[in-house]
C-alpha cells in the first residue's frame, strides 16, 4: 500500500502542462474478443511511458470503476501528440488495431479529453493521502502559509509564474 502523507499537501509544477483524460466504454460486454484487447492496451502504454521521462510524460492516475478513467499528465501537447503518432511506440499499433477490428461498429467506445493548463492556473489539496493525481506528476509541498487556502494557492502559483489573475466580474 502507498505511504500516507499525514499533512495537507499541494503541488508545484514548473511551467505549463497538459492533462489528458482517457477512457473506454464496454457497450457489448458479451463481445469479450472486442473489448479485452482494448482494455489490455493502455497498461502497456503506461508502463512504456513511465520508463521514458524524455517523452514528456509526467505521470498518471487511474480512477477505477466501469468504465475506468485514466488521467495522464504531460509537459506539452506536442509531446503527447508525438507519442500518439510514434509508429515505434505501443499506442500506434493499438490505435490501428482498434480501427481495424472495431472502428465505429458500437462494440467498444473510446474517448479522450485534452486540457492545456497554463502555469499557475490550477490548485489542488491532498490530506491524509498518498501521492495521488497531480501529486504524482509534480512536486508535493506543504499547504501552509501562502498555500493554506485554495484562493491563496492559485494566487501564489500565479505570482511565482508571473501570470496575472483575470477578473471575471464583467462576464
């Protein structure tokens, strides 16, 4: 079991980063031969990426359930896209196999969402938790002083990166 950190922690990440959410949906559970290969593909990719820090992959968090969701953290969108298109990496053959065997026949659904996060435009808190979520991708630091409350954390991050806070009062 992962070590629990018994204090309030937040995360520092240097510069901009990307959050990539990905998942699958089993639409026809009786078609094991269709969805099992899709389900088995992602763990291979995560192992591959975890062993290649030069890829820009910062880490991931798997959220259980049916369907499962995986949050991945990347340094840049360009590095994420480069991995997706790399014919020597695990993603390309899995993507090709999906489009050959399943495409749009309805047996298995796949989805992803990509978010570019500007430096300072995030905040997080973890208490009595192991390294989790963004905390697995960035540097965990105590949530004290200027980082005690959510508004302070996001402002402290913005100030340290030079980002100005936008006012949404007129929207």
